[in-house]
C-alpha cells in the first residue's frame, strides 16, 4: 500500500484527492474509487488453436451510500475538463501484463505436450485466467491510498479415451518467476485420469465420513464460516453461527481470513481501509467478522479492510480474501488409516450455502472410496451435503499439512464475482451426506 498527502501531484492521485475534497461532509462513508483493470483469458489445448481474450476496463465511483459513476467526458464540457473527463484521460489504457501471460502460455504448451507424450489417446486443455488491477481511493479527510492486485491461475484438464469419466483436473496459481511445478501438475492429472478410466464406480448414497485432501476443506470454511460472518449478513440478524451459540467441534478448530495473501491479495480495500488478517474462529470460539465501513458502522466496530467491489460500477460489500483452516498437529496418513469407511475428497467444482440455516452442498468431481483405512476405487461425480451445526461438531481430526489453492475459483455474491483463495490441511468430518 502507498499513501500520499492531499497535495500530491502524481497524476491519478492528484485527481482523486481533488475529487475527495469535494465529498459531502455529512456522509462518513463517502469516498472516491478509481480503477484501471486488464483481464486476460486464454484457452489452450492439444488439438486446437490458442484463443486469447483481453478486456480492459476503467472508471471512477464517487460517493458513499449514494454512488455516482463517472466514466466518460461530460458532453456539456467540450474542453473535457469535467472530473469524468480528467479521470478518463488519467487512466489511459490501463496496466498491461500480456507479455507475462504469454510466457505462461508457452510454459503450459511445453509441459502439456511433454506430459502427454507416449500416452494412449491423450487430450489436454488448459485455461489461464489472469488479471491486473490498479486502484486509487481518496477520502474527504485527506490522503489517497493506492493498491495493485494481480493474479494468474491455470486449470489443467486431461482426458484419456472417450469416456467422460476418464478425466482429471488440477489447479495451479502462477507467479511471475516461472518456477511453478507445471510439468508435475500435468503428470498428476494424466495419472489420475488413467486411474479413473479403469476403476471409477458410483458412490453409495447416505451418511458418511469425509476426509478432505490438503487445501480442499478451505472451501467449507469459505462457505459455512466466511459467508455467515460477512458484516452485512451479521447486521441483518441471526445466522446459523450466532442463532444458538457457535457449535464446538470435536477438536480445536481455527479459521482465519487474510486478504494479504493468496490470489488477488489486497493491501487496502476498496474504501481505502488497510486490510489485515482477521481471526474468525479461535480454537472453537467465535471471535470475529468480516467488515466493510458500512457494516462496521452498523455494528459499532471498526472495518477489517474487507470492503470490496467487483468493479467501479458496483456497490461495496464485505468480501472474503483468503479463507482457511489453520493447521493442526496430526499426521495426514494417520487420519486416513484411522478411517474405517468413507470418502476421500480430492476436488470440488461448486459450493453453495445458506448462511441462515447453515446447510451447504458441494459438487464433488473427484473422490475415492475409503475402505479399512486405505484408498479404494475412484468415485463418479456426486453431491455432498453438510449441515452446519452437526457437521461442524463432527470435525474430529486436523493434520499439519496446510496447503492453499488446490481448488481455485471466484466467489459470486450479489452478482459480483471476486477472485478468492482458500486453504486447509487434511481434515476429517464425521457427519456428511452423499447424493449420487
């Protein structure tokens, strides 16, 4: 984060500071938000051409409870000297990072072709999703803060043979140094697809024990805990967490949200508040919420720096950054060996929760059956349901192998998509329900 005095003469900061000084004094939430953003989406495959779509957006939102969007020069101001025109010229073309993405594309092609060499009927595809966002936020009391958010991820999908069940997907967050284990990711995907092609079987419906691979249970923390503790949800009334007291898990559980880490991390939020790690659940005790300035004001607390908007066209909401279960102390192999029967979850493709009832459902696209403490055959796609209270109380084993971003995507809330990260060690939940 960078912060500058109101008299800074640095281009966009100077313009934001000037507009911020004109904000209404009677609106404590009023701020100026200027954004420049570039999104690059690329599809690669072993049997088709590369397809790349680049989208640039930019504009400014001025206001608080009432937001006015200014994105084009005012037609009544032919000199282009309106605030909107000034912002429009200051933004220019927005930050570019296509060369960085091109380097990733080349690496993906090399790794995919090498991993598929010699395999029978191999097919691979990869989706790269990258964004580069630069923001300036100004407040009436003076000062402008600035942030740059960047993220790049790749989803590798492989298939062997013609059977649609003989596929596998692996995710990877890509950094600027090109040292990520891309080849290993492709090899793991091909090996998993080959296993599923020969052994996959339908799951047994009903109640079961679920063991989640490292990283995966972070989605459960996101859905069950994070959404129920978003400040505006808390301010509207009771959730499953607060309705009858937070349930105690069978083992101490800690859940954290940290916007400073993960894909698309931010050092300031979109209201100019510095972000910070926020402890939500501390060893089974409810201790925090995710707050923007509005919900913090309603609850009589301070913002935690979680006020985000998907673009300058949208309203601010409390949003998650990187939500994760903290590590435990157990050996992950001991957790598996100690599970007589159940399912071992490797990948989820979708999750949904009702923060009031605490009921959540997840589409499980890759899992194994557990028999006598060992992994048996892979399972076909199924839906896993959790009841917030019962399932949470049944969390009984947590390993030390904390991992992040093994299943990556975006969170859509009120129609606003936002890049998020999750993390978790190997975790066992004793009460879950399988629907085939």
